[in-house]
C-alpha cells in the first residue's frame, strides 16, 4: 500500500476486525508498503498480530502466516479447554443440567431482577417418587435413564429463560422468572403430567416403566434470603410427599 490514505484505511480495517465480536479472535496480518514507524506501532496497538512489508519473500510470508495459524490454533484450544472446565464446574455430568452451584448464582440474579421490576418469580422443587425402588428393582442404569428423560422433559416444556438444574440424586429445581402464582401452578402441573406420561423402556420387561414426581412450589417477591427460599420450596415438597405424591404443594407466599 503506497499511499498514506491506503495505510490509514488498512489500519481502520484492522481496528474494526479486532473490535467486532465475530472477528475479534482472528489473527490479523497487515501487509503494507513503506509504513512509517509510528504507523507500524499503531497497527500493533490496534490489534494487528504481524506487520509484513509488501516486498517480503514468498517463503518468509508463508512461514509467518503459518506461525500465526499455529498461534491461533493454540489459543483456540486453550479457550476450548477453559470453557469446558468452566462448564463442567456448573453442570451435572449425567443430565447436562446446571448444578446447585450455578443455581445459587442464578437465583441471586433473579432476586435482584425481582426487586427491581416488582415481578415475582417461582421456585419449584422436584423429587422423583419412590426412586430408590426404581434403582433396586431395575438397576442404576435404568435409574439414570429416568433422570435423563426427566431432564429432557423439563427442557422441552420450559422457556429459554427458566432455570433448570439437578440439585441432588433424584432432586431437581426449576425457577421461573416473571411468573405469578397462577402461571407457576399451571406450569408445575403441566411438568408433573409430562413426566408422568413418559414411557421408559426396560429390557426384558413387557411394559414400559413410568414414574411420577412430587413438586413443592414457592412464589417469591425477592425479599427473602435465598437459603430460606430454597428451604421454603423444600418444605412444600415434603407437603406434596405427605399428601400422597404426584401432586403440587404450594408454600406460603413470601
């Protein structure tokens, strides 16, 4: 690039590539002719990874481009490993749902939003009824199949913004932002019925296995501490169990 305007245009493009989310991870190699020292320094400041003179030997150019490619590969691999490790820290390996650690942070966000907007949110505590009997009779592999199918059912029947996590062996938690009591109750019963309708194939058994869930519902206005919110939902769950299971029990409003 011989002209000053061409050089400035190249620097502008470099800046744009590095500032946009879709292209900020690209390796940028600026090939230009007769750049001043201040322009070369500016190119690196703007995010260029290498500045190559226009009259560079082909073999040297190929080597420098290959080097940038290797660096890009190494960085992508490291980022992937970091993302995977972070994901593993907040997800349940069996179901792929979020775990209790993630739920605690997400509930803090819901609580803040609730206080800011004045809109309630609901917490649903799930427990698979007689799950120990499933493991004892059919084996842990079938028990795992029950949990994964339940997780898939929750995903299919909830909104993108709803929180779904596995908090224990056969225990799950769902949080519904911007939800009033009527909608929360309707959602809880819809989920309960969807789980109860699942057919789980068991080898060497003529009829599919079916399971039910008990659900404790707690409606929140954001003023109660999160540990107390969860305890309230758990108490409602115990009420559902005491009422014969496969029901939704409502805790006292916050």
